């Protein structure tokens, strides 16, 4: 499982969702202006405030998703990259030692 790729896909879904929400908010605020419920300046402030809040929450969501993904991978027993690198280094050393021993025998 490529955790970076999965995380990127999840983040892209989040960005797409945020974009859809922003479009709908603008649509609703435009409708409210046409219906006379709010004036254009109030609509602009409403949309800007909501978009700012969405952007802030999106950053928090990204951090939460990263933490949850790392936890899930850990729970599944998927090793971290640093652990894989350490194991590769140990394997390389053992292979060198084995070659050295084989060369000494001949």
C-alpha cells in the first residue's frame, strides 16, 4: 500500500469537497441577495468568513487524516519507511559478511 498516494487521494477529495461547498455557498448567497434577504455586502462578508473557516478546518482535517492514516498503518503492522531502511541496511551488512565468509573458504 502506497500511503503517500492514498493520502494525496484523500486530500484531493477534501479539496474537491471544499470547492463544491464554496460553490454552493456562493450560489445560496447570490440567491439570498436576489430574494432581498441580505444585501450584497453582507453576502460577500458571509461567503468570505465561511471560506476562511473552511480553509482553516481543511488544514486541521489534513493533519487529522495524516495522523489517522499513520495509526491505521501501524495497527495493520505496516512498517515505517525508516524501519524499512534500517532493515535494508542490516540485510546489506549480512550479505557482505556472508560473501566475505564464502570468499575466505575458497
